[in-house]
């Protein structure tokens, strides 16, 4: 604030400057309001969202991101439909910064807005607010024709972590869009609801390798139902090494000792990241029968692999 309107904030002076004919002075006023942190700044910034200069409207939308609550949300909800894309985008980013759960009251009606951009942005903001009443709107949004909207809807559902949301996430895990399926798998990883692990395990058979990768990683974090160990072992020979790596890592996290010998065979994989991960996993699993595999890998050409092998062998002693 210092150096803009002196050290003491004079809201009245700043308000008068917002009415100046000079664009530069109005910009300085908006910046001063943002720096003030005072709740009295919100209605003034809301007024600045009507400025004839799109750049200043954008600045006001950005400034509102420093505030919270229904009043700020109401102003941003209007700005998100601004005819200028830069202003609308700034409003969307500021909406995503909201933390006051009460702001959901303003946002929920916009989930059904005609603009896909608005629907997507509002759902992204609702995700952080974690209001249970957003569940129905998010579930309905899974039928949205725009994939990016469905993806954000999955985020809202996942953040709520409600057991009744599992059927919706199961449906999203079969969505036609890869991003939506991945979002559903990642959401299920944090669910403690029964059946979530089974849905994730089924995604290991997805036609898209990035979904399989997400599923392999998610099973290592999932706490809902089966461990997923058997499913992961079956995908240690996936055609994509990225999927194999996440499967190995999850098997170690789940302490699936039955997978140790299968993991040990990956110590000769052509991809050094796989060999490094396999060595680290064997150290976590601590199965004595893997010692011979580790000893043969002790002189691997990759320094990181050798380091992990040395550590793994120490775990067996």
C-alpha cells in the first residue's frame, strides 16, 4: 500500500480516484484496493468491473482474488460472463481462490449456465468449497456434452469424498474422454468407500495407457476395498514402461511380497527408471529370494540403479 496512496488507506480518496478520467489513475486505485485487504474494498472493486477499459476490469477481477466471501463471489460471478475473454479468465482464476463455503450459494445456480466456460469455471471453484449440496449438480454435470465440464464435475465429487458418490465416479471411469476417466480414477484413490478399489483395478484394462498409469498409481493409495495387488502384478508387463513403473511403486507401497520375484525380473529392463524403481521396491518388500537378482544388478551401468540396489541389499541383511 505504501507509495500508492500513502501509508494510511483512505477508501474515500481511492473511490474518488476510481471515477477519474485518467486510465492510469484508475489502475493505481484498483491496485491500492487490492493491497488494502479491507472488506470495504470489495464493493469498489465490484464497481471497477464495470470500467470501460477491459484491462482495468481484468485487474479488478484479479484483485478480487485476494478477498473471500459471498460479496466477492457475487462480483466475480458477474465478471465471469464478461464479453472480454481476458476479464472472464481472470474472474475464473479468482473464483478458484475462494475458500468461504458460503460462496457456494452464489455459484451453484451457474453450474447450468449456457456457457461451457462458465460451467467449467464454477465447478472448479466449487471443488475447493466442498459443499455437500454441490453433489447433485456435479453428478448431473457428468452428462454435460463438454468433456472439460465433466472433468471438473468429477473433481467436485471426488473432493467431497462421500460414499454415495461412488456410483457416479464408476460411471465417470467409463467416460468417452480420457481426461474424465483419469480424473475419476484419481478421485476414487482417495475414497474409503467399499468398491472403489475394484473400479480402479478395472481401469488397468483401459485402452489408453495414461488411464492405466493413473490406475496403477491410484491403487497404491486406495483404501477402499481390495488391495489391488493381483491386478497390479498382472500389469507388470504392460507395453508402456510408465504403467509398469507405477505398478511396481504401488506394489511396494501395498507391501505385496508375493510380487517380489516378478518385480525382480524388471531389474534387466531396458528402461533405467524401471530398473531403479524395481530395486527400490525390492528393498521395501524385503524378500530374501530376490537377493540373487539384486546381486546381478549391482554393477548396473546406471548410477541411480546401483545406489538403489545397494540400499535394497542392505535391507535383506
